[in-house]
């Protein structure tokens, strides 16, 4: 995603559709009882986001990792994140963003989604944000 080579800059302009992962039925994955290994995310690098779908849905946590399965397993044991399960259930999605663009994507999501649980490893203000569509806000397909 975001270019063909490591030296290619991300495209300028409107937000990019990062192709957030969904179930085969086109829905987003419930975080519980989600098994990252079952979805072949061990050793996979990407950006991930967790949210709850209660009466007042909120973005809960966003991050990037060189091993998405490992991060999601750790977050499943994080009480601060899991406290939001009672608010309509937690959902998760991920995108296989190239390593060199992950910090920019995470920075943009944090700036715009304002997740309720702070990521202590989030990129700082010095990181240039890369605009992406958040899960569920993808651009309309032609003819729809």
C-alpha cells in the first residue's frame, strides 16, 4: 500500500482507502473472541484500530506493529481497552500499510479519531500525518 517502492512518497490529496480488513461477509471483526493467529497476523506488519459500537460509539485504540497478532493479544489483556467491551462490544480491523508509512497513518488516525485509550508508543507531532479513511467511512464505490 502507498506506492510501489520504498522511496515512493505517499500520494497527496484526499484520504486513501487503506482497505481495512473485514469478515468474508463484509462486516468488521468482533474483538472478542478474535484470534489473530487464526487470521495469519503473526509476524505481519500493519496498522490496527479498535472501537466500540455502543449507543455513543468511540474509537478506543490505534497502533502499528511489526507483529499485529502480538499487539492484539496484548491489548486483549489490557483492562483499559477491555473496559469498553460492555459499551456495545469491541471491534477490530487492520490494514497492511507499508512500514515506512505506518507512523503517518497512525498519527492521522489519532489526530482525527481521538481514541479514548492513549497509545504510549504513538508517533509524535513531528510525524507527518497521512490521511486515510477510517473503518466504515470508506469512499463510495462508483455506481452506489
